[in-house]
C-alpha cells in the first residue's frame, strides 16, 4: 500500500509557527501579517516569510485591501492535506497490525518451545 505524500505541503505544516498561523486564520477568517504577529512570538517580518511558504503550497491566499494583504486559508487545499494525513495514518495502522501479528506468532512459537522443554 503506497500513499502519495506532498512533501512540500508537509514541510510547510511541519513548522509549529505555521500551524499556529493556520489556526489563527481559521478562527479569524482573514488576517494580515501584522495582526498575526500580535498573536505569535515572532516578528511581523518572520510572519510574512511564513506566509510566503504557506502561500507557495496553496494553504493560504492573499487579497489586497488598500496597502495591506489579507490572508485566508484555502479550505480545499487544507482538506487535501487532511486527506493525505488520513491516508498516511491508515497505511501505518496497517503496517502496525502486520507487525503485531508477526510478534504474536513469534511469541506463540516461543511459548510452544518453552512448554516442550
């Protein structure tokens, strides 16, 4: 079972500051780099750089409102990320079940050999 994973997408959401930014954008609807920086332990410039990363993978988009850019989450891309994570989780569940069955078989074999002695 092979699961296709968008490495750029997962690299982008792998950063805790970017995940927090997504949380803030989801709760607020839209926000500027300045307004996001007021809720994060990083500078406005750092927030702007994080937003570039999130925009590059399609998780956020910007619209210009006067002199500021308002950012919002792309819900379709976020749903794609969630689906990928669910697929990866299902694949690992399957692998872990196989490992469990092998370990139980080995344990049963060990128990049988111990009883014969």
